[in-house]
C-alpha cells in the first residue's frame, strides 16, 4: 500500500511540474512621468526572461499576476516564425510616478484565462458557397489601378484589414496600395463580417468606411522618393501578405513587395503593420533594400475631403514630431482627425501634393530616413462617431500630445 501511495504522489508531483514551471521572476514596470500610463505597450523578449527563469521548456508560456493576484492579460508571439514564441507582449497600466510589479509563472497555454480580444487582422477569400475563408498567407494578384474592381473577386473588402477596440483599417491589395479607414462605434471585433450582406459605405451598427482615398496616400500608405521623384509602393512587384500574430492584445502582419523596378533599379520593400488594443493608431515599420539614388520613405494623409488644405506640424517633447489634419473630412462630413507621428531623428520634412501632382495627389506627405533598421511611424484616426471629443481639433491635439510624451518616455521594463 505504501509503495502505491508513493507512486501516486510521484505522479501528482510530476503532473504539477508539467503544468506549471515555478519561478522567482518578476517584471517591474516603472513610470517616471507625471502621467498615468493606460494600455502601455510592453514587449519583453524570451531571451531576457530566460536570463532570470533559466531555459523555458517547450510548451510553456508566461502567466503574469499583479500583487493582488489578478492575472494580467498577455500574449506570447512567435515573431520570427521558427515555431517557438520569442516575445511576450502586454498592455500595462502604471499610475504616474510609480511602479507595477508582476510575478511570472510558466504554464501550459490552456491554463491561461480567456482574454478579451482587443486586436484583430483579417484576410479572407470568397468560397463557392458564398462564404469567406481566412487565409494567413497570400500573393497579391496582378490587378492594375484601372481594373481594381476585380480585387473584390479575390478578397473580402479588397484586401487585408486590421482593427482594435477603437478603429479599423484596410489596404487595397492591388496596384492602388491605398489604406482606408473603418470608423468604429463598438469595441467588438467586426472584420470577419464586414461587407457581407451589408454596404459598409453606409453607417452600420458597428460603424462604416469613413475615408475617400482616390489617388491619394489615404490613411498612411507608403511610397518611395527616389532622386526627387515619388513612386507609389509597389506596382509590378511580387506582392505578398503574411500573418505574424493575431491578438488578443496585439496583431501583426507583413506586406512584402519584391523585385520592384524603379527606372531600371531593383527594390524590395517590407511593410510590417502592428495594431495594439486601446490605441487610436496603428504602427508601421518599413524596410527598404535597394541603394540606387537618393532614397526616402514617404507616407501620407489624404486631403481629398479637407476643405482647407492645412496641417498642424508639432515638434513635441522627447524627440517626437507629428503632422495632423482635422476637419469635416470623413465621408459623410463628420469630423475626423488624422495624423502621422514618428521620432524626430527619422523625419526629413513634409509637403502638400495638390490635385495636379503626378500619380499621388491630394495628400500631405511625410518624408523619412531610409536606414539599415526599419523606419517606424504611427498613423492616427480619430472619428467623432467613435468619441464625440474628436469633433474638437483641440481634443485631438491633446491626444497626440499625450501619446508623444508616452512615445518619447516609455515605461521602463526590468526583469528580476
């Protein structure tokens, strides 16, 4: 009997050790600013965690708990695609001039609570039965800007879409390469059903398409300026889409444009887009291979429905700049604020392209450095139907000022 009891005890201990790898590891988040941090994006590498936990066994992910025992939502993402997660992501809340201390346990993913979905990426193809099926990788069809209506036959709402609990976007997955905005009036993820048995150009329960893009750069599309000439990314290239991570707190996908010819010179462009829960923006990270001529990365804000073609340029504290517009520029005449925000070190200047410009028209453009590292910027959309405060230009600028302070002085992260 004793030997049986000993065996059962050994099995129980083994099962406990399999389901939860205990550690004495803590993540300490320090907010040195006089501003509360709410939904602060925090990224911690697996390598930094393993310096304290030791090697993390396959099949285990971190579970974070606050000092009151509450489990903090997080996600472990395989960014490099090797089958093993390499980044831990969370949205942290840290009051002004304070610290938050989170304990780390290593658990089977099934032991984590089900966290609320606050971000989402969606690309789907139509099926013969009238439904749509998600795809996680896809080639861009060779469809010209003139024949762009053909794109609807290939993809739901014409290409990849991304959203969080505040705003959504989509990109036309053809030679237009324009980014449009889905204004949202709900925190629920809606992309899976957008455009199915509905016209999203008309206000729906969840919101609607709110931007006129045309031949502008829309809501943060990218271009290259080579020797002073603008080129929309990237007609004639081998375009592709790949999903990297999909929520619940952060969603990432990658657009690649390979073998793009500009006046006989080859370029490869990677546009990685990240969406965080709780943000009024998405983040772009743009990499360019190709060194022919003087090259700058360009993004932009459409001015098609902006009555007075004026932008507000602000040099914020902590090395951050923003370029913004505000007015009745949503598609039905509602107030909409849009902005590009980036580090001052990457900023080269801005201009306005009117309706007589070549190829890319009716846009405020922002020029950025091309370097060995990806060039990052944020694109903002603040629609008055999402938050009535955004009918005020002053309120929109307050949002940008607060986010610039956060961006320039991020929460400090220590693993102990």
